[in-house]
């Protein structure tokens, strides 16, 4: 029943889209559903000489995973240290708050100057986009760990790094995972935007911009749908881990 309710709004949007496309009669503005579906049902078909939609999807996913994993590897340890050790937080907090409001795409000129045109620049933009949501949620998760848990662990003989490993990190994990979900979504948006920049020659973002230059709105919409589907799979995977591994979180509220 819940799944049916969830499909109601998309179904209405699809119907309204098709009605409006028929009424307007301009496929270069609003393509018919049959044209969009034709692209989606032929994922191995080369599109405009840019490769297949599968090829471009794999390229974008690889870039997202690379930038996201680097952001995870840097942001989580730093966030734990900032949340648990006040001197570390004092050193990094102001600087991170200065950088955090800067949009990832504002880094593009510097990124192109540092890394040139190519995947490295795109991956760096993804890293910037994913880094701060992961960091902020990690810091918040560590700081919100009840002090009574820390004191109880110390009373039972847990000291130093063991407090961090056995109490702080497990208790902060739900918040960290929330940061990963937010960071993954932003990483996916960043890769598409970065692939639209001059000099890019692959990925779903590039495919969208190239299709736009040729007024192929059917390919644009098909690529957008693929982006949405991949984003859903990514988020649902992280949400599944969150629901399965951290059921205790809802029990202690």
C-alpha cells in the first residue's frame, strides 16, 4: 500500500507530461514519452557519438564513488577528532566554517588551474561537495554522545583510545551515516554539474549538455531519469544500512 501511494504522484506527473507534450507538439521543448522510453529501453545504443547511456553512467558513478570515498576517509576521522578533542575543534572549527558556505562549483577555476581539465578536477569538486556534510554530521554525532556513557565506560576501566573505539564511534555512527547520505546526494549533484563544464568529454552531465546543443530533449530527460534512479539506489542502500544496523537509536529516544 505504501509503495502504491509512493507511485501515485510520479504517475500523475507522467500523465500530465504526456498530455502537455501532445498539446504543445514541440519535441525540442517537451519530448513525448515514447521518445524518452525508446532511449531508456536501449541502454547499449550509442548516443550522439558520446557512448551509450550505460558507459556514461559508469563513468559518472566511478567519479562519484572516488570523490565520495576520499571525502569519507578525510571527513570522518577529522570529525571524530573535532567532536571529541576540544583543542582539535578549536584549531579547525573557524577555518572549516569559513570554507563550508563556499559552493563546490565556486572552486572550479582553482580546480582547473591546479589539476587541469579531466576527471581529477571533477573528482575534487565531488570531494568538496561531499566533505562538509559528512564532517558536520560526524562532529555533531560525537558531541551528542551522552556524557554518562563515557563516564560509565571509564568507570568500567575503558580508557583513552578504547573510549573512542568502543563508545564514541558506535554511539555517533547513526549521525555519521546521516552525513554520508547527505554527502552522497550532494556528490551526485556535483558530478553532473562538473561534467557540464567546458573540457568535459564523458559522463551523464556531458551527455546532457551535448544533447542540449543538438536539441535532443528526449536524451536529456532520459539521462535525468537515470540520474534520479541511481541517486535513489545510492540513498536507499545507505538507508538500509541505517535501518538495519541502528535500530537501537529509535529505542533510546
